[in-house]
């Protein structure tokens, strides 16, 4: 594997690579870029992600978006229609199945067949590659709102080709965020390079005046991820995407549950990413924010799940996220029925509507949180750039190798897995173990103090048991995993 | 238990859900059971090979992402072929797609050859105590 | 009708009145105070309201309590057990039916009969008077948690006699809060006097060392009640109760929906009532607080109802209410099934648990809200005392007559009905019309400015249409009733 | 409508829910209908007397608190006795105790002699337009 660097892919290399990529599955043949440009140019603005979220962002509104995808096109369309009408969704997704995410198109094909036979979806998402450009367009044409591709695919080149040509106007993922939490043996150097392709493809559309939105996957493993970790990853992916010509970015963050920390995270995500983009010469890139309702283990009980959904919606609205990704009351059990999915949306809509005119004040505790997040991100990213000899891509790869960047609970072998998060006495997520993160003394001391506070309150030592208790806590009706009495 | 039991632990298929796997490994170790953790995205072959190599008493399969039904078919046959047909096999997680009646799901997996199946939200302690019982019956 | 004054009822007058009251329905005969004292003295502390809420208040915890009551004792007990076990309620209620509230014991008797015949409760609550002391004790003995009487009864003397002798340890209501929103033609002078009796009865228990908690009904009509109105009523009832020897008070407030205003209301309710009580020589009275989840029209959709419930729970927890009274996803439809009731509780429990360690900062906006509420209450209560020639009871009666105290939407003929509330541009409830409330210029100007701000934003005039829109708003998925586009 | 219609409006029984009543009164007036609002806690007798006195075209009964079933029995008979047996009678609110299937509740009240019944959450405009239609058929 040749080393990746953060540099725009040369046109001829890109075109050569495209030829290979499109051979990945027979449906690749149908991708005709010129025709796709025309298709996009003729699309209604209301179906395009960029104008819709840009307007929301200007108005300070928080839009709502579900996750949803089933194997068969007719059913997928009817599902999305239902979520739009009954669920009052503002934006729609097409969640891709796990086989497609692993480029296992043959298994996906089986899944389609079995689904037809069994009369229910045997895939956990929509196999867009197998369906191809035409069927994707069928989805887009049936839905009078913007539709985004959501997945978790380390190598999403073919998926991007097909779905963009298919009329989708937003694409989730990134070379880090769709690798480390979603793969076991895939080299980040490879995924960065594959995602440079995806970003270049979007840059290519962009050069035709076709605005496609790009969204790095903020929540990573969804489980007690400290904001500075996901921010660092998000900002790195933003920088890499911008370099390939992407102009519209939505950066994401997964709720942790402490309101002040969550609002601080949303505000710093916006500010920091804009600063880093500007410093890298991309001041013209638009940044919006995405808030994910709690991404870790959910309560089994539906009434309790509604509470978790509501509290996530409240944090999203008070933190002025541009959009919020919605969970459902079935979260702990399985892929939701359409009714459960619509229910999660309606709960979210009600909260977002009730809170949109309230706002939150810039308080001292909020300032402190923001300052700490910013310091941590700056310390991490400074080391990333340094170790990358001034190159963000090279730096990212080496940083994971060295544990300078490290994602809690990530399954990837390329992740150090040395850091350990735990909640402090107010429920904010802190570092119980900072591993090899390049934090200064002040940051270290801050986290230690916060966890000592909790340990004292709980009359037990700071230990891995706290982490386990915290992992279970929300699922068991709490925020902080206090020792059971 | 007279000797230390060994469990092969892993998440089957293209499934990357890693958190439960890490907690299960920890809980088994705490219970003085030897854990061979093959981690996420483990194929049927990897499960069987690990069990063969380590002479494991049990295989604990997790499936969270909904493709469990397709991913697990034939696992028991592979064990039989490998000559470890009587290895204890447990499965847990979010085994099928969507919220379905548990008794039906359990049936499905028991018929597939698993000795026990666990619904979402199972605490490790519960399955560990079942395991100790099952193995005791076998004299392990 | 002789004039009421705020003075402890003389023992002999009280005992004479008791004889009459107990004749109100045959079950009155079974009340034997001495025996009741012994019964209470032998009760488990865990079943008594005062120790349980006192401990919660000290720990800064918010307890949860449902509304619930059905016609038949067996069913009522099994309902409460279910709400305790499945719903995780901390405190339990016995909600009394509407016939009993109107002292229509004959209709209640019919309701009991019909309920037995039809096999379902034909009453909207538990007819405690008809059931009598023995059956009440059956309820108390079956439930291992404190149980409160909740009703809406202008003349609750017999109800209090029977339920207190029946082992209940908390009694809701008051001469104003259970009259103006709950009656049409009942003179506040009468109800104050009837509630002085109830309070004296509780004082009587208190003198035996039996702590009974008293809770004025905070939310009044539940519909856009400005905090200073409900606070003034609550403080007046607290003063009247304390005069009769009540030592434990929980003062209530119904959520309005704007977080800052709601937290400010909870904090001022505690501070102001303590101040007024102390000034009246009752510094030894304990005050805890009760937060009611939104008491006005609810959304029909259950998913949306969960959102309203959650947001109420969040405000209760962040405002550190001692307890929160819980709504259910069936609220807009009818009396909830036990499952729906438990669901509302579980949603509330999850939120309260997740927020209890978070707290809220004392910000500038919060300070302003608190200052305004305090000023308004002080201005109202100063006039009440003045017009009452120094007597709170006389003042209260005359204040309602003169519109110095006025409750929005109240059905009572003794209420002026001149004031009109509406939400400001952030959703806080302001006065669109202050009627005859004795507000100074600063207060008047504050409310005008707030509503002008909204009017400007909405590009329409401040008018009654805003009030109508606001009444419907939460039911229709919003907080503020914006003009429809 | 050729002449101004008159509606007697009230909340029946021991029911004190006043907010909807105030809004209904306002909405009827806005629709140029004369409203005789007898308010909350109105007895059957009060409804009938008010209708007699004002020669009302319709009686609008609200019941929110759940006792509607018991409170409304016999209202039509009383109207017949009073010689206004053909007065239009509508009812709305939360008519029975608990969340019940609407079609059954509607049936119950239509059988009791109401011309129309409305489920919770009905907007005034809907019923007003029905009223105009019904009265137009009668030539009012
Ligand atoms: C965190 C999470 C993620 C993270 C995972 C990060 C990582 N790499 O670990 C991310 C965001 C990456 C993710 C991705 C996806 N996820 Co996911 N995820 C979850 C979530 C919210 C929590 C899982 C978790 O960590 N729980 C905490 C741990 C401690 O519990 P656990 O995993 O359940 O394990 C415990 C028990 O189940 C039991 N157990 C487990 N296995 C076994 C085995 C035996 C033998 C025994 C005895 C016990 C046992 O013991 C464990 C320890 O207590 C669940 C929903 C939920 N539970 O709330 C969804 C969920 C599992 N995910 C789901 C899906 C569909 C996906 C995606 C396909 C699509 C998507 N929505 O993005 C991808 C899949 C990618 C892939 N190829 O696998 C679905 C599965 C649907 C179904 N089965 O019908 C779920 C249920 C959510 C939902 N309702 O839609 N996910
Ligand atoms: C506010 C309220 C109160 C306030 C009322 C203050 C007041 N004096 O007005 C207070 C707190 C005092 C109260 C007390 C009680 N309430 Co209450 N209350 C409510 C609540 C939350 C809102 C009512 C409201 O104002 N809605 C807004 C207005 C605009 O809507 P509306 O009243 O529904 O009227 C509209 C439509 O229904 C329709 N409509 C109504 N009548 C008619 C008639 C016709 C002909 C037509 C065409 C249309 C029509 O048009 C109206 C205008 O749009 C409802 C639940 C809900 N809806 O969310 C419960 C509710 C009505 N109350 C209920 C109950 C049980 C009570 C109590 C008995 C007990 C208690 N829980 O405390 C007492 C009853 C006292 C009594 N004797 O009546 C129950 C009734 C249960 C049932 N039917 O099964 C409800 C449904 C709550 C519940 N789910 O338990 N309540």
C-alpha cells in the first residue's frame, strides 16, 4: 500500500480508478456521469440536501431525520413515504445493509432473493449497489424531500458512484469514521484513500455546480466517546474532504447525555472545524452540525426509550444542531417497524418544536466545557500534523498507529484501544485513561479531578467497573452507572 | 467445576458490534472461565477452528446486527464435520431483524442447533450461571 | 355567611362543626379520632409522606407520582400496586371522582353500583367517602408507599375526615385552588372556611405528633397560568394552613413549557413561600415543591405526548422539584389504562434519573425571571393584605372580588376573568391583559414589551387570537401558537 | 342560512372544564351564530330551559370529565317533554372514561338521541360547518 497524502487526486488517476471501481458489480455499468449531472441539475431544490439544510441553519431550526432501509425498493419507498407523512420527517435516509457495507454484493443479492421469498426484509438495509442507478432514482423521484445515503462502508466508492448518479444529494461517512468503528482488519491508509475517491467524486459534481452534502459519521462507536475524540476525527475528515473539492459539510456528534457537555460539543464542533478549514485554505466550505440521539445501549422499555429520545431532542434543539438523527422506541430490540420509527420522529418533532425558540445561555460551565474540548482537540490535531510531517492524511494514519488518536471500544486492529472513558459526577464523559493521547498536564489533571470527584461521591475507586456500569447505565434507566445498592 | 472451562467468544458474520463482546469477555474472565475471544466479524470457520485448537467446552456466538439468521445456518453441521459435534453452543444479542416474539426467535435458533439462546438485554451473569450448570452436568 | 378571617378555629367550634360534618354521609360515623391517631402512630415510616419527601428534598432528588383512581377498592388497590411495581412510582395518589368532589354522594353510590354491574369503572375516581374509613385503610395497608388524596373538592371536610382516619398521610387542595378552577357558584369565603376546617383537622393530628402533608393545588386551571398568579394563591393557602397548625406543605406549580421560566417559578415558589411564612411567624413550617407536567391540552398522538411528558420531567429535575406529578400518553383521550399510566411514569423516571446529577446554573435570564415573579407576587400579596385590612383570609376573598387576584379561564363566578395570558417570543407565559392586577409600571411594561416582541416577529397584532393559538399550541405540536402559514 | 341561528352551549353535569367552552363560544360568535352560553356544571334542566327560552336551533353539549354517559341519559326525552323534541343536539369532548374506540362511543351517544357526536380534538370549525349544513337542510 502506498502512503496516503492529503492532496487532490489528479484527474487522470481519478478517471482510471473509476473504471476499475465501476467494474465491482454489474450495476456499475449504468453510471454515466454526464447524464447524472443533467439529472441533478433538473432536480427540484426541495429534494436537494444543501438548500434545505442551509436554510434551516440560517433560521436556527433543527431538522429531524430517521434511519431507515429495507431490502426491496417498493417497500423502501413506502417506508420513506410513511416516515415523511406520518413521522413528519424533514430529511430522509437510505440506510444501506451490512453486506453491501462490506462489499459483499453476492450475499446482498441472496438477501434480496430471500426477502422476496420470505415476504419480509432479510437485510438490515437497502442494498443500493445491487439495485443500481435506476432503482435509486425511483426512490428519489418518489420522495419529495432530500434523501441521504447512510451506511458504514469502509470502501464506499461503488456505492457513492451508484447512489450519486441515482440522485442522492448527501453521503455519510469517511475514511476514519467508517473504518475504525465499522471494520476489523482494514488499514486506515486504504480507507482514507478510498474516501478521497468518494470526496473527489463529490468535488467533481461540485465543479458542475451540483452541491452534494458530505457528512462524516460523528458518533463513531456511539458508546461514551469523549467529544474531543469524535471532533478530531470529524475535523480530519472535513479537511480531507475539502481538499478533494467538497464544499458542504455536516459534522456530527453523538449525544453523551450531560446537557452542558453536549451543547459545548455542538458549539465547538462548529467553531473548531471552521477554524481548521479556514487555516487550511477552505474558508469557503459550509459547515452545519448533526446531533445523534444517544447512540449506545438503549433501555428495552419503550416508555424509557421515549425519554432517551426526548432528552436527545432537547439537547439537539438547545445546542442548535442543524439536524438531529432520531432513535426509535424499538432501539434496544431490533430494526424498528415503520410505526415505531415514526413514533421516534414525532417525539423528536414535538420537542424540537417546543424548544426551538428557547435557546440556552452562554454560562461559565458551558465556557469551561468548550475550552477543554478545544484544548484537547488542538493538542490532538497539533500532534497529528506533526507526526504526519505537515500532512493531515499521513498524520491521521500514523496517529492511530501511535495511539495519538484512539476510539473507545472500536473493533479495528488499527485502533490502539488504550483510552477508557467514564462519566464524571455530573454525567459528562471524561477520560479514565488517556492512553497515548497527547494531552498536556492541565487536561490530564482536569479529567483526573473530575473522576476523583465521582469516586469520592460513590465511595469506590476509579476503575474499569465504572466503565462497565456506565455502558449499561442508560439502558438500565440511569445516566451515571452508580454502584448498585 | 473441577477444571477451568474454556469458551470461544465472537461476533459472527459482518457484524462489528464490539462493546457487548468486550464486556462478555471481561465477565467470563471474572468468573474464572478461560476466554478465547475471536472478536467481531468472525466467520463460522474461525469459530470452529478456535474451538478445535483450544479444545473449548463452549462456543458463545453474538449476533447484533440482524443478519444472525442467515449467518448462523450450518454452524452446528460444521462442528459435527470437525468432530466437535457436541460442543456447547450459546447465542445471544439482537438475533433477528426487528422486534419479534422471543419464543419464536428462540425456537428458530434452538432448531439451528444452539443449546441456548438469549434475548436482547441479557446480563452476562445469567448465561454464565447457565453455562456452569450445563458444564457441571457434563462433568466439566 | 359570616366573614372569614385568618385565625385558628377555636377547639369547641371545631368539635361542634365536626359533629355536623360527620353526619354528611353514613360512613362519617366510623371516624374515631383517637383511634385514628393510634393507627397513624403505628404506621411504617415508609408509608408516610412527610419522612419520604423530606428525605428526597434533602438529597435533591425528584420523586414521581401519578394520578389514579377507580371506583372499586379491589381494582383501585391493584391499580396502585401496578403503578408502584411496573411504573416505578415513588409516591401514590388516590384520585377522587367528580361526584364526591361535589359532595354528590348519592350519584357516587350509583356510580359504584353501575361499575360493579358494567365490570368497568363508571366513575372518574375513587369515591372515598362512600367507601369509608375501613376500605381506605385497606388501600393504605396494601400499598408499601405513601398515598395522597388528590381531588378538586370545594368542601372537602368529610372527605378529609374519612381519608385521614383511613390512614392517608397527604391531602391536596385548598380554599382557593379547589374552588375557583373547580366550581362555578361557590363563594370563596365558604371554601376558605371549609378548608380552615381541613387544615385545623390536620393541625389536630399534628398536635399528636402525626405529620400530615398538605399540598395546595398549584396548577389551577392548568392553562397558561402565569407563575405569579399560582404562586400568590399557593402562598395564601400556605399562610391559611399554617395558621391552623399545618407544619408540612408542598407547594405546586404547573409547567408552562419555557425552561427558564419554569425553573424560576420553582425556585421562587420555595423562596417566597418561606419568606411569607416566616414573616407570619411560621418559620418552622417545612416547604417542599411539586411540579406538574403540562396541565393544559395535550397532543392526541402518543409519541408526541411522551415528548411533552419528558420535557416536563426535565424541567422538574433541573428545577429540583421535590416531586413531579406525571401525565400519561393517553392524556388527550381519557383516563389512562394502567399500562399507559405506568408508561408515563417510566418515561418520567428515566428523565429524572438521567438529569438528577446535572443541575442548572444561576444565569442572568433566570435571575430576571425570578425577579419579575417575585415582584409580581409581592405586589399582589401586598394589595391582598391591604384590602383585607391586614388579614390574609379576608384579603383573599376581597381580592378575588376586586380582580386583584384573577385566574385565567376559571369557571367560577367569583373570579373576575379579566386577565388574559399569552406566550412571549420564547414561549414564557406573560400577561396580554393584566386586568385589575395591582401591578406597577415596570411590571406592566415588561409584559407589554415581551408580547410586542412576539407580535413583531409574527407580524401580527397582540390579540385574543394569540391566546387561542397558544391554548391549542402544545396539543398541535408546538409551544408557541404561531400564526399558521 | 337565512336568519341568525341560535345555539345553547354548555358543559353538562359536575364537569368544570371551562377552556373548550370559552373557545367554542368564541368560534360560534365568529361564525355569526348567536350563542347562549350556560357555562360549566350545567344540568339537563338548564340546557332545556335555555333552549326553550331562546328558541334555540341547537344544543351543544360538552362533556370532558368522563361522566358524560351517565350525565346525558334522558336529555332527548326531556326535550321531547318540553315540546322541543326536534332540537338539533350535538355533543363533544372526552365523552366516556378512558381511551375507547370512537365508533362505539359515537354509537352510544347517537342512540341516546344526539344528532352528532365529536371525538376529542375536534376543531370548532368542523362542527360549525356541520351545523350550518344541518340547519340549511331544515331551512334555517
Ligand atoms: C452501539 C451500536 C452500534 C455501534 C457499534 C460500535 C461498535 N463497533 O461496537 C455502531 C454505531 C457502529 C453501530 C452500527 C450498526 N448497527 Co448498531 N447498535 C448499537 C446499539 C445502540 C448498542 C449496542 C451495544 O453496544 N450495546 C451494549 C452492549 C453491552 O450490549 P449488547 O451488545 O447487546 O451485548 C450484551 C447482550 O446482548 C448479551 N449478549 C450479546 N451477545 C451474546 C452472546 C451470548 C452467548 C450471550 C449469553 C449473551 C450475549 O450480553 C452482552 C453484554 O451484556 C444497538 C441497540 C441497543 N442495544 O441499544 C444497535 C443495534 C445492535 N445496531 C443495529 C444495526 C442495524 C446496526 C447497523 C447495521 C446499521 C446502522 N443502524 O447503522 C450497523 C451495523 C454495522 C455492522 N456491520 O455490524 C440494530 C440491529 C437490528 C436488528 N438486529 O434487528 C440495533 C439493535 C439497533 C436497531 N434497533 O436498529 N451500532
Ligand atoms: C385543563 C384540564 C383540566 C383543568 C380544567 C380547568 C378548567 N376549569 O377548565 C383541571 C386541572 C381543573 C381539570 C380537572 C379535572 N380533570 Co381535566 N383535563 C384538562 C385537560 C388537560 C385539557 C382540557 C382543555 O382545556 N383542553 C383544551 C380545550 C380547548 O379543548 P377541549 O376542552 O377538549 O374542547 C375542545 C374539543 O373537545 C371540542 N369540544 C368540546 N366540547 C364540544 C362539544 C361540541 C358539541 C363540539 C362540536 C365540540 C366540542 O371543541 C373544544 C374547543 O376546541 C384534559 C386533557 C386534554 N384534553 O389534554 C383533561 C381531562 C379532560 N380531565 C380529565 C379529568 C378526569 C379531570 C378530573 C376529574 C380529575 C383530575 N384528573 O383531576 C377533574 C375534573 C373536575 C370536574 N369536576 O370536571 C380527563 C377526563 C377523562 C375521561 N373523559 O376519560 C382528561 C381527558 C384527562 C385524562 N386523560 O385523564 N382538568
